[in-house]
């Protein structure tokens, strides 16, 4: 199950002649990425097929970046990559903690993430890079749990700000029938209310099962989707909440009325996209592609941010001590540059990384939220997601 | 008699004009990142005199001490293009490694030190033999390049490692590293070599470094009423040769900060064009030119009066600027 990253070993070999200090007085900083894999149906498009190294590849790049800096700081970064099934997750986590690894990036669903955080207690700092569940940032927040990916509320608010800026205020909301879809739809309802849009009608697309892709399946889709969206009240945009990827991709160009589609298809709010080139991001994209042999996905970026968080703390504190690093990350001095045009910081009230959210079409960056017109007394980034006064998180650190 | 007095008054008029206008006209070169061109500006008339093609995505730009050769980082061509300033024609290219963005010429005119963001390297190129002399491993995403006035130290800033690396120009070895704030973009020595200014775009600060340590002696922060702090992003830095004034381009805040070089305190903010990026003096330091990437113009600052006196439209997304030495 466990495999120490090979590319890291290769990297270390390359770095040996460059090292200026003796190996024995180096600070060693260990971290792990624990990915809990679930059975998932295949995506609608074969372009979105999952890859074995999803998330791990972002961790490898962050570790290589940390290692380059570590060369000048006399620090050495090590990464352990582990996959587990949901019923083995806690045992795997215990094994990692038993090895003395204090920083563990979690790629799992919300429920599993919560179980792992409670199992770890104060022995480890967990960084959630996978689950967008708002409850992990609200009533189910934990003092030992940070979040690098945007929550559903942050994603919905990011899209809503843009749609309202466009004066596309009348939405047809189409949601899937799975739990994640419904939570995402709820986030869009909240966003519509916050930013002054109207959801004129809601439709639910029931998942009746069956094969995801069939040869010539488009023939049926072309007949089904227009009828499905027929007779909806007048709307300016179709907002789709289909986290499970059952039908969202079918909506663009197939709706009854000629309307743009946004949300899970069309214009998507994402933490990352391979087309993003602003703020020097091309450099990160190229580094990733050269290393992984594929394009960078949001989960890769979210793991990259998690492990760069650790690297940044180690550089600034010049320490490998768990408590020193954890306290710095949770403290007011921490800041991270992550190709989003401004520094990213963790919200002290719930451990969420503040960040701009990309709005992307299939091939290009369209806009970045927060939109300039939405003001905030502290940080415009706090117009996305649950702000401090709204937070149901009650943690004392 | 009347005829003669008119002649005299005309002569006095010309003399007065001559006193007001600069004695020498320089030529400014501005890279236009999106247009793939360089705009040529006359510093006396402040008018555009020519525009020429400069390769794919021209960014960093510098000029030889004799003013004859213009060097342009053509980032998407993965090369440095060299132009003859007399003809504005390309004469040759220099090997640069992939995606060159910024570079600096040794005070003697050779070699050229190029930041290669993709490879975490500083590439040293002999501009005469056109050979790579060295590749120096630095931090993640090397960007800013500065050189000490005596030419002994080249400073490179790495944007993700957040350090200023001090490189010995004799041995090509890193001799010191100074940790600065997030995303360091530019490094500029004072003419006497006593101070080094390093701008941190995302950190929002300029570190004042004593190169003798080297150590940070002060961090300059910025504050403009009505501008959100995250828009105050220091990028280009220029220092007058007497060290009395430091100018810092503040990116999307559309401001250039003017800093007292004695106290290193901000004394004024000048409103320039949108997303101000790099800065370039005329050699007499009468004018400072700023490249404004999102308004497609350069602002001209009267250095003595500390005032913006003109905006000159150039190509799309102006990036770098350099003046002829004579």
C-alpha cells in the first residue's frame, strides 16, 4: 500500500553534490498524503478519467519545491503516499502517526475526514485537501483540521458574484439527486440570496443508474435534455449542481432556451485549471506537467497548497519541530503565495484557506472571484464562503 | 536697428528654451508583451518614434554600455534576441534556456545573467562568444536580477523559495541567501553598493538589505487610503544615483511609491497607469518611465519635481523599459 515517492529519491540523488552542509545536521520534515478511495462511477467525458496519481502528483511537486528551498535552509522534506479503503483509513492514519509523521494531507469524503481528524487528536495536524463539505468548516470543524480546497459555499459565492456582475440575476437551478449535488444546490440557494439573484425555478435530474457512456449516447441526450428543460420559467442562466457528474455535461447547447450554463458544466468555479496562466502560474503548470506527464487538476493543486503550507512554515521558523510548525501555520504571521495574485492565509475561525476562485470555460480562464465590486471590511476574499460572523465553528486552539 | 533688436530677442528666447529643455536626448525602448513589439520613444519630444517586432512575448530588456546592442527576453521563443540600435534589426540571438523573463548585464557589458524560471537556474551567457558560461542552481522560480556596482555579486530572487541569492561572479557559487517576503520580484543596488532593495510582490513589502551582512535592516510597507492592501504589490524598483530617492512600482494599485533614500520611508505616492510593472531612468535621471501593463501606456515622471508629467501610449501590455546610455 505504501510507497515512498520515487521521484523524491531521484531528486535527492541529484541534490547530493549540491548540498552545502553535512547530512547529519539536516532538519528532516516528514509529511504524508492519505487518499481514501471510494468506488465512483466513471465521468461523462473520457477527458476527465481519474488517474492513479491524482492528488499525489501535486504533493510530489510541492515536496520538490520545498526541497529546492530546503537546500538553502539545511532542511530535507520527505513525503509518504498512502491509499486506503474507507474501512482501513483510521488504521492507516495510526500507522503514519506511529512513524512520527505529524502533517497528514487527507483526500477523502467529509465523513471520513471527520473520523480521521477525531482519531488523530492533537498528535497530528490534518490538512483536508479533498472534501468541500461546509459542515467541516462550520458545526463539525476541528482544531486539528485545516482546509486548502474551497468549500461548496465559496465556489457558489464565486460564481454568484460573477453572474450578478453580469446582471444575469434570474437562474434556473438544476440539481442532481445525490447528496453532494443537493449540498451544492443548497450552496447556490444561499449564494443567490447573499448576492441578490433569483432562482426562478428548480429542477431535479434523477440518477436512474445505467452506463455512463455509450456509443452514440449523444443521440438520446439531444432528445432528452431539451424536453427536460422545457417550460421552465423565464431565466437568464442555467446553474447546475451535479457534483456526481451524472448529467451536467449534457446541458450546454441542449437546453430548450438558448441560455448559458454555469456551475458543474459550462462556466465552472474551480480552485485550479490547467489553462490558468495568470500571476506566473505558467511556471507551476509547466513544472507539474514535466513531472507528472499530465495536466494539473484541482485536487493536485489543493495538495500542493497543503504541502507548500508546511514548507513555508519550515522555511520561516527554520524548524522541524511539530508544535513550532503547527503554531506558525495557525498563527497570524503565516502567508502563502499560490499563483492567485495575492497572499493566501488561513481563516482563524475555521481553518479555511482564503483564496480567489477561478471561473473557467472548458479551455480558458474567464474571470476570477471575488469580483472587485463586492466589498468587505477585512478582506474581499471573505466575501466567499462563511464569514466570521456567520460561522458555526466553535473551536478553541 | 529695429531689425537688429528683434534678432537679439529671438536669440535670448532660444537661450531660455535651451536652458529649460534637457541638454541631451535619449532613446527609450519599451517591450510590449502582448504585441510582440518594442516601442521606441524620444526622451526630448516624449513622442513615439518607431515600433519594431521583437519576437514572441518580449519582457525583460537591457542595453549594452555603449548603447549599440539591445537585448530582449523573447520569453515564448526561449531565447534572447539582440538588436542593433542603429537599424532596429535583429543581429543574432543568445542562448537563454527556456522562458527567459529578466536578466542583468554585468557593469562591464559582459556577461549576461539570465533568470530561467522553469529550471530553477541562473544562466550566464557570454554576449561576445554567445556561449553559456555557467548554469547556477537557485531557488524555485528565479526572477529578479541585480548586480553590485563593482560587479562582484549578482543577486537573484526566487519567487517561490522567497529568497535573494547572492552569487559570486568569479566562481558562480551562491555565497549567501537572505529570506524575504512572498514572491520577490526585483533586486536593485544603490550606486554606491551600500544598500540592496528587494521587492516582494505578494508579501507587499520592500526589504532593505545591507549587502555586507547580508541582512535585512528594514522592511518598507505601503498604505494608500482607499486602496485594498492586497493591491499594493511592489514590483520594479529604481534608485537615483545619489541614493536620495527610491521609486517602487506598486502593480495593480496603479501607484509608484517615492521613498526617501536616507530614511527609507515613503514620502509620496504618484498615480500612474494601470498595473505598473517596471521602471527606467534616463541616464541624466531627469525622467523616470513606468510601464503600465493594463492601460497600454508609459507614464513619464519628472524626477526633480516628483510629478507625473505625461502618459505616452505604446503597444499592448508594456512590460520592461530601458534607456540608451547616450
